[in-house]
């Protein structure tokens, strides 16, 4: 048995001829030969590695490809093909590929048994990458390979994705000029890489001014309005956040909606990631609402009649009101001021009530500023001095000022009053006395408004419908006293009424008062004996007549009599 090794460099298809001859001692010879074709085999293997893994997006990533001929033959015309994933961009390769950049192809020539070649590829991971990506490489040659499983390799790479989020808001969302309002900026690292440095830039609207000393965690490194810059708020590791607050005021004279823009830039190995946000704020004037309401009025016959108003003043703005004047306009022909809560500084009852500042101390104010959302409620009472057909009462807030010295609006509200009558205030209506059939009637007034005069009515029964007028007395004005003497047509019980007549000829009835006149006014009637002289035939018995006593029917104007009436008897004079 003879074992030989075919040289690895023998090309495939080569015929190997082997001949053998044998000779013995006797000179006998024999020969044989065999032809063996050569078949080459080359077990090529490729392995790939990446570095770093995970890789930060935007940074360089290096692939290392190792190609090895495990034999047993020379690998002829070896070719390596590397296909890059779409998540990377080619930067360089060593050795320089014969074609590319994607796929990258190297023609390595022949590779001896046991020979190894090392290839490197440098790429940049695209910043848009978010998921794992894979690089695939394949190796081949002209030499048959009876182990193709190791002719290719794939290398997955995990990207490290940066994330940076900026949110911005402002409180309050509405402000007045000169009133500080606060912006809040929150920066969060939502990714997988650290940012350092972390730069924040805030651009203020025109006519906005940074309040120095208000910044937290610090004032900006650069204050060049409208630009504010915090040069480095980092490092900011994954999952961390930082909050920046600062105050701003607006220049007097501007109103409207203004947007403030903030921009954060975080530097990381793959570059700079930015995010931005803005926040609107409304710059407005202080605002007040006024609502005047007719709370009530009375129209009864008892004087005086009153009208009550309520005035509600509400702060519907965002700043506190510091000065709050109010005037209340009314027609003094119809109304006369009585009182108010709080009481006005000017109460001349000339048609204009004035409060200098309702935020001032009592009794002319509420003793406090009017905060946003709060209300002041003023109550005003008037007396009706003339019959009201229609009159208008108007409340006006004049020249209000907030705590930032901004003028507020001047709201007004009017309340219309219709059909409220006036009345007299009658002190008394009475029977002053009786003399025979003469009855003295007396009355007095405390207040007379639009009073034309008075009718007196009389009836024999307590029913005004059956009464007849007996006299008209002209009005003399408030505080007057009146008297009239009536002569009744006959004795008896009489009833009297007083009817006030106003300038519109409307009447108001008072009473009744009743009085007994003549004999009917006596509680008792006394019947005295009748003495007859002359004809004895017509003389009366000696005994006296009995006095008959009956109760009177009337209750008023009673006549006082002795408790026990005396009986008068007649005595005959002694004869001489």
C-alpha cells in the first residue's frame, strides 16, 4: 500500500498517472498503471464582527470580516461580497474593495490552505435608525467547497437612539402689562444616550422683558433680549429631566396674543439633537363686569315708597383691581337718595352718587382690593318722590386701575323703572269733637308728594259705596295739619272717610271714622216727671214718674253720668 498526498496546488481535473513494474530474480517482469483525476476542495469560511455594539446612531461602526481557507486545496479566485444595511452609510474599507459601496466586493485571488485574510469596513449609523439592523457577507471561489454553511455570516447591530423632548407652558395664560408671568420649560432625555452639553435658547417676543433673578435653576448665561441662552444645562443622562422657569413682563401699551419659542440642543457622540416648543400668552387689559339690578320696590299705600338697587362689580380679568371708583346716576325728580352700603363719598342727592374708591376702608368701601373672580355688591336705596312712569338709573365704573397701574375698562349698566306711584304719609285722621250737629274732622300729613287735595266723605252706614262727598280741601304740602267742620243733617251715627287725590287725579282712601251726633250720642236718656197744674181732672197722681233709663246704642262720644242716677220726687208745699 502506497499513500501519497496530492499537492494542494494541483488544479482540479489534472490526471495523475501511476505505473508500477515488478521483476523477479529470474527476470520475469510485470507492469500495471492507473490514472487518477484530481478534484480540488477548498473549505472557505467567513466570520463578521461589529464594534461597537450597541452603536449610537450618528456614530461610526466598524465591521471586521475574516476569510479563511480551511483546505484541503488552494481556493482559487476568492471573492468576498459584503451587503450593507440601509441603516448605515459607507465611510471606508481596508483593503479597498474592487467595487462598491453597496455591495462591497473584494477579489482576493488565490487563498492557500490555512491562509486568512482580514477585511474592515467602516460605516456611519444613520441618525434615523431606530431598530436593530443586520450586515450580511458571503465568500466564494472557483474551488469547490464541500462545507458551504460557513461561506456566509450576518451581524446584527443594536442602535442607541437619542431622544430629547422639550415642553413649554406659561402661567397664567393671560396677563396684563407689567404683570410678571412665568414660563416653565421641561427638558427630558427620552433616549439612550447622554447629552453633554445641553444648550437652551429662548426667544422672547418683542416688548417682552426678562425679570432678572427669576431664573431657576439659574438666570441665563446670556441675556440679550429677545435672546436668552443657558449655555450648558447638562449632562443629561437617559431618563433624566431638568426644569427651567423664569419670569417675564410685557411692555405697557401692547395687547394681543404672543408666542414664545424655546429651543434645546443636546450634544451626543452622534451629533446634536434638538427639540422646540412654544407657548402663547394673551396680554390684555384688566376687565371688570358691572350688573345693576332692581332688587325691589313697594307700591303700597303706606308712605314712603322705596326702590332698592343692587350693583354687582366683578373682576373678570387676571389682575387685582386696586382703585375702583363708581358713580350712580339717577333722576332726582323721581328719586331721593336714602342710604347705601357701602355709603357714597358724595351723597348730595342731586342725581349723582359718587364712591371715590370701593377698595378703600369702610364706610365708603370694602376695605380690600378686588381679586380676580371676586365681586363687590353695593346696595342703594331711594325714596320715590314723584310718580314714576319711566326713569332710568345708571351705574358706571370710572377710571379703575389695577395693582400694576393699568387702566381697566369702564363698564356701565342701566336699570329702567316703570309705574311706581308715590303716596302721602298720613299721621292721623280723626274726629276732633262734636258740638250739636257740628262734627270737627282733623288730619295731618308727614309727607305729601304730588298731592292735589283731599275729599271728605260721609255716610250713615259703614259702607264707602253709600258715602257722599261733603267737602274738598286743597293740599298744603308735607307736614300740614287740616281741619274741617261738617254739619250733619240729622242726629245719629255717621261715618267719615278721607280720600287723598294726587296730581293725576288718582285717589287713596283712609278711614273710616265714626261719630254719634245729637241725642243718639248719649249713653242714657232721662225721662223727668211732668207736673200738671190747673184742672184737677187732669192732675197727675202724687207719685212721681219713674225715670226710665236705657243704654245708648253708640260707642263713641259717650256722656259721663253719675254712677247712680238720682230720683227726683215732687213734694207738695204745705198749706197755709
